[in-house]
C-alpha cells in the first residue's frame, strides 16, 4: 500500500484530504507542522508528501529542504494559495516534484497529480532495477554477451580498469576492440578525463607523426601554425592506439619512448614534452609473428603487452549472437524511431549458424539493413542479405547422399572455398587486403585463389 503524508496547519483540509485519499486505497498520515512531519517521516515508510508552503515555525520550503537532504526518495508536492506560484516554482527548482493551487479546482486534479507522481516513481524504480540487472548480466553494459569467453574478458576489464598499466587488445576485425577500450576508460577512475583515439593504419607516416606528437610552426612545408598532438590532448586520460600493428618502424621508436619515459618531442621541436596518459593499443595482427619476422619491435611489443586482452571472434561464442541480435534490434528501432520489430525463429537459426567473418560489426550491419528494408513488424527470411541466404543454400547443397559411386570431395571443397572467397570480397567491398584478413590467409594466398576461380574485384563478378 502506498503511503502519503499530508502536512498542513489547516485542520479541515487535513481531514478532507485524509478521507479522500484513504478511499482511494492510500495509507495516510497527517501533520500540522514541519517538525511533526519529520517525526512521521523518520518513523513511517512514507512514499509521498503533500506539503503546504505557508506554515508557522518550519515552513514548507524548509521542510522540503530537510526531506530532500535526508530522505531524497520521498516525492514532495507543494500546496500553495493563489498568487504564490512563483514561490512554488522556486520549490520545484529545489526538488519538489509538482505543486497544486489551493483551493483545488477539483479533487480529480489532485488525484491526477498524485497518480502521475506515483507512475514516475514506478518508472524510476524500474529503470534502477533494469540498470542493476544489466550491470549484473553485462558488467560493461555497452558490450553485450553471456558466453564464458566474453565473461572472461569482462573479468579482466574489471580488474584493470582502474590501473595505469598499458593494455594490448587483440582480436579479429569487427570484434569490438575499440568498444572494449572505451568501456575500460569510461568505467574507470579517469572517466572524466579525455579518451583520445587514433588509427595507425589510417594515415600516412608523416601525417600520423604530426597527429600523434604535434608540430612546431615551420617544421615542414605547410606547417604554418603550431599544432598540439593528440597525445598531449589526452593528458591525464586514455590514449587508444588502434591498428598498432600498422605503425611504421620510426613511429614505433617514438611510441617506445613515450612508454618508457612518458616524453616525446613535437615534429620540429627541441624540448621534450612530458605526458601522463594510459596507453591502450589494439591490433588484429599476430604481433609475436610480426616480431619474429622483423616487422614489429620486440621491445615495443613487451611494453604494450603488459595486460593482454583477447576478444574471441563471434564464431567462437555463438551464445552471444542472439543477445546481440536483440540488442541491435532495440537499438536501431529506437534510433530510427520505428516500432519495435520481432524476428522469426527460423531467421534466428539462420543467423546463429552463419560463420560471421566480419564478427559483431557485420552482425550489426546486417540487423540495421534488415530493419531498414523490412516493411512489416517481423524480420523474416526475405529480409536477410543475399550473402547469408546463399551461405545456407550452399550448406544445404553440400550434404549429398552417398551412393555406390561415392562423392566428388575435391569438387565440394572447391565449391565451399569459392563461396567464402566471394563472400569475403563482397564484405570487404573488393579490397583484397581486407578480404585476406577476414579469411585469415596471406594476401598472396588470396590472390592465387582468386585467380584460380577466376574471381576478381569487379562488382559484376561478385553477384
């Protein structure tokens, strides 16, 4: 039963409100002044207080401040005579939920205001419970997953989020490495400090150096002004180096100095600059192999690999696919202001059995596309992209019944290989380097296979 405290020095109003509210099923307490009201609040479980502004001794405004300071969960609705609306508005600025003019225009108005306030309380409590549930289910609620493998990632993130140790995040493209990095930062003790990110593979070496470290005026042609580098902008915060495996040897040397001494020099500068930043790096490459082959500095690798976090590919944690699907459906329906759609169970099955070479990023793109193109309230098989439909058609056709003549295993293997090659090229929009990464083969091996099956990057050949 919800409880209401009526605080007013007018006896007839107290009795009237008590009778009306008890008929509506509320437990009602009454007080004729602020001190008496505080006694009730300390001894009873009060949900809402109706407080008169004008009272002898402790007035309504003082009582409001006491309630909000010590019992912030209690909603307070102020009652004020005509002409005192300005004071009532001031009370709302100090924490009151609403106000009512006396005498009441109608008892229905009073009931409506109270009903809305209890509804607001209910929603707030549900949101708190939902947040607690999500934090328990997904400790880093922007990363969705229930599998043991992703829970292991959560455990490491929880242990290291408040440490200054350097972190190296590894995993295939699309697994969510930057999301893990940002989650570590925004749940840490330095969440209010900068989170700066740069991709080492997105810029040419000279531009990357200037972006990282900044430059002085006249340092090179076109350097007409002084530029502060991103490392300097990340002071006291987190600096995220994405695609660290793509960094050139000279950039690697300068990053090593930052990790060793917390210092660097701007391009063209002569004075060392000291920075206090936490470094998080990420790569989809095997840096240990890159060290062995001489493409990555061994000393930099060990400086980066203090706290390793590996994010498993989606195909290794199929338990996470359905929660991710539901998460993306809700997210994009809300983003595009469309009614929440459901998904046929057979479509879930198709998506669960798909191998997801592009990992979570690919799954997210597929769900967004399905929602954009599906006009009904249910995502059906027809909503699926052609590549996933073809994958399942190929799967179904690759389990022939044996007969006396046997099967052509080589032909079956070639058929599978060609399908994967075409799909990887489609997903990477014809970029052979990216397609090779998706398939975990070398660029040379990809080029050989594309020539073998007469597949090129022309759009027409990939339909």
